[in-house]
C-alpha cells in the first residue's frame, strides 16, 4: 500500500486516498469530503485501478422516469361487408370492405350449379385487406340477371401485429334475395358511396383482450343502435310498384310449386347425386318463397311428397324460422295426403 492508493474501509461506507503513514500501524486517508482521518491498516482494503476509475466517474445513466400507463386502445372488431355499387342503371360492381382495425387475409369466389350436376366454385380474388380498406372485383353483375347471380363465398382470417387474441376464421356464403337485398341500400363504409351491402361478420365473436373495448361509433363515441324492422313496413315496401323499388323485376311464382325432381328436371337427373337433388329442391323452395313474399302473395303451396320425409322436415324447419311466414300446415290432404305444405305469408 502506497501514498496515493485508492482504499476503502471494510466496516464503513467511506473510501478515499492514502495521504500518509502514521505510527502504530495507522494510516491517514483523505476521504471524499476532504477530511483526513486515521484508520487502522487492517481496516483498509485496496481498490483495484479499474474499480477506482469506475468509482471516480459520474454515472452516465439518467434516473428512470416514471411513465404513466397509456389508455387502452379501442379496436373496431367487426365490419366485413360485401357491397354492390351501381355503375349505371344496368350493372353493379362487387367490393369486399374491411372496416375493422384488423388485417384481413381473404379469398372470395362464386358457387353455382355445374352443368353436369353438383356445385362448382370459381375463385374471384385473394389477398390481404388492410384495416379500413376495400377491394374491387373485376366482374360486373347485370341487374336484369339478378335471379341468376351466384352464391358468393368469402373466407378470411384475422391478423394484428403483436399480442392479440386468436379469432376464429370467417367463412360466409351470401345469396342475394330480392325480398331483402334492395332494402339494404345505404352509404357503404370506406367507399363512402351509395350501394347495397350485407355484413358478413355480424355473428363473429369479439376477441377478449385487455387492449380491446367493444366496437363503438368512432364519430360520436356512442354505441351503434340496432335497426328496428316493422313487419307492416317491410310488407308495404315489398308491395311497392316496380318504379318505386329500383326497377327490380320479381317473378311471381305459381300458387302451387312442385318440388318433385321429375317436375324440376323433366329431362332426367343425369349424374346428380341424392345430395345434389336435395340442394336443387331446397334452392327452388327458397327462391319461390322469397319471390312469393316480395310479390305480395297471401299463400303458396309446396308439393314435396312423402318419401323418406327428409325434404318435408327441412322445409318445415326453415318455415318455422322464417320471419315472414305467418303459419304453415298440411295442404290438400285429399289430393296429396301429407305430401304438400301450405304456407300463409304475413
């Protein structure tokens, strides 16, 4: 130990520099305050040059700052739409709208009846829709061929960078029905243009996470209110003249619709499977019922036969859930037995 060495006390916090040696194995050190104190040699320990250099330097680190927690981010979790925008009075363009705060990887296509039976799928487009974005499809859809429009199929996933709850994939099919489609004219979000739209994720589960709050109206800060539909107003709208209902031509069905495959396919069933035939019968039923409602018919009768009862059971299941059906019953038992159902429309 030499004069000028950096030392530290073993049983105290002080440290200093050796200034001189005293009798009796004592050493005088100059501490940081400038005072000199005598200390027993055995109570001192040398500080290594590297440690001494570090101790002499002022800390380069600033004190940590207390950061107030940020407010939770309010996410828009629902808002995937199919929108049809009128190009003129004859054609529409199809758009996929993402009005959420999530990225939406998607595929969209069309399902239609195949010439040889069954259902065929035609892909339209795929990609990733950014939040608050839209994608226009290349095809045009003619107003005059509304009844021939295909079933649109949209598949999608949900993605957000960082921590987020896992959401179930979206798979939706949409078939435009005259009775309801032309009631949905509104200003389409993101595009801010008038058009006809349907929401695809209205039943999608909202993810649970600490940074997510229920979807709300971002402009006013209030929750959106569901639209109230009055049956009388809906029926009155359906009974409007063609000029009042955007020029839509509704084919009024016969008061008795025969769903037997022989009546639907007079040239034979071809290679259609039983499942294909059932799908054809149900599609004919849906179309006839919707057109009957839209054209203001009071009732309509469907001949489904007895058979295994599968078709009758499915028809009654759908009729029981339909909002515009007043009641239904077995019809013309003397003629059809239990092979026909009469539907009374509200």
